[in-house]
């Protein structure tokens, strides 16, 4: 393999890792929201879910090369 291929594979690996992280963060936000809807958690936890959504979206934006404002 040449260096360009190795660099591309490394970049892809980093993107996949960030993508998994974003998915995990957004899944936590969804879980919190569902728990609030079922009455298992206080509505105050929606602030945490919102923070998770913002963090997940910022990570997705950074993956796409569009830093969040």
C-alpha cells in the first residue's frame, strides 16, 4: 500500500470513530427523552438531552467539515 492509501484509511477510521461517538451521544439523548416521556425521569432531564443533541450535532458538523457556530 502506498502512503496515500494509508492516509486515506487512517482518515476514514477517524471519521468512523467520530461517527460512532455522535451516534452514541444522540442515542443517550433519545433514551433520556423516552424516559422522561414514560415518567421515569424528571422533565428537568430534558436540558441534559438537549445538551447531548447539541454535542452530537456539533460532532457531526465537524465530521462534515462544517464547524458549528
